[in-house]
């Protein structure tokens, strides 16, 4: 399994994470007398909160993948949406056909309509994510979020797989911390 990295915000990628065996209950980030940030690992997913203005906090859960050389391949960061779905960002590597976008499927379900790349930054190309409540439910019970893209030079399919181990626990913890 590739190493896991965390991001808070569109391009802020922090420390590498390791699998967690047990989680300590910590005060929420920004709580009176509590820490100014929080970071927890749930199998392949990382939950992080940072203090925000007006004694609030911003929480998200994420997963990053790196290759054998330590170079980042992709990072996904998600936050619960008010409708029960998810919103977030996906940062993909350079070398993909930007016009064709990225498709998503959970396990062996057929991929949906492609999502377009929004922009490219020094760390990779960004896709804005919005998952419906139904897709969020599938992610909670699935084993892999499969991504499909095309290489820009050869037009061949390029497949990526994001592990969903720990996804439900990370989602639930992010929801709890956001209250």
C-alpha cells in the first residue's frame, strides 16, 4: 500500500501517516483549552482539523498516495456536505488529458460522467468533487474508489484506485468533530 499523506486546503500537504491501531479521544481543534489542530488516522484515511477564526474549526478527511520514489501520485480531501453527501478536491498528477476529465466508480459499478479538471497547480491538477448522499453511502460500504483518466500523450486509459479502508470511520469522526 502506498504511503498516505494529508492535505488541509487545496495545496497544503502535510506529514506522512501510518495506520492507526487505536484512536485517543482528543478535544476538538479550537475548543477552549484544546489543541489548535488535530490529526487522527483511520486505516488508509486521515482526519484533520485546524482552528479557524471566531473560535470555529475546519475539519476534513483525506488520503494521499505516493509512488516508490516518494513522489505524490494523488491526493483526495473530503468534507461532509449539508445534504448528506460530500464535497472536496482531488489532486491528480501531470500528464493526463485535461479535456477528458476523470471518471469515478465505487468497486465494480459503472463509472459516472467525467468530472473536469479545474486548474493545474505546481503540485498537480485539481478536480472539484461533489458526491451525492447515495454515492457517499456506496463509499462507506465499498472497498475502492476507482478513478479513470487518459494519458495526454498516448490517449491510453490510466487507472487509479483509492482504498476505502477506514473511510466510514473517518467520515463519521469528521462529522462528529464538525458539530
